C-alpha cells in the first residue's frame, strides 16, 4: 500500500467523517467538529491517504493552544483497523510533535477514556504520562479525572514533554 501523511485540506471533511464512524471511541463526536480542523487547524492536523485511490485511512486532529503557545493538544486520532500496529499512528504522532515543536511548543496533551486500553497502551509507549492533581484518583496505575467531561465521563489526561 502506497500511503502518504499530509496536512488536512477542507475537502478531507467527508473522508474524515466516514472513517470516524468506524472508530468506536468517537461514536458520539458530532461531524461538525471535523470542519473546525479541516478549515481552521490545517497546519497541525494530518491525514493518512492511500495514494492509489485517495481514500483517507487515518487522521490526527490537533492544535496549538491560543492561551499557552507552549502547549499543544491532540483532539482526535483514528486509524483504519487494518493499519493499526503498523507504525502509522506513531508516524502521525511524530509528525504532529515535529510540527508543534517547530512552532515553539514544549508539551503535548491529550485526553482519553479510562476503558480505552488500546489507546492508553499506545500513548504510554509513545512516552506520555498521566497527569496527577488533587482532582484525580488512581485506577490501574493511572490518574483519572472523575466527571471530567460531565457526569460519569471520567477521563485520563496525558502529557508529553517535547
């Protein structure tokens, strides 16, 4: 398979929305959020494209904080199930880290659900650490924020220094 990682463009919206339907952890994400990234965060959002048919097989949507320009945030990461475990997710993360680092960022943050074990293991392998604060409780060696995204929406905040 001839794959390419590139920055998103506005026309990627439908391909990203279609792929996101198959990423279970994003099933409640409204499609409108993808417009924000394909229109306003092109420099820090990426797709994996199959060059033979131009199908989007993965994406990473992220941005640099407007309030703290030394901090960046990965909002969504999704890969076609056939690509998982092949280094493409790592390549997307590295592309994002390189891009935001060149723009002065010193750290990357992201959030995931405590039951999303595949993602948690991936982020730990990528060098992320779970954030600890007075608002967290420990579960399975990770720091979890109770009700972070609303009632019964516990989350783990991961951070990585660049």
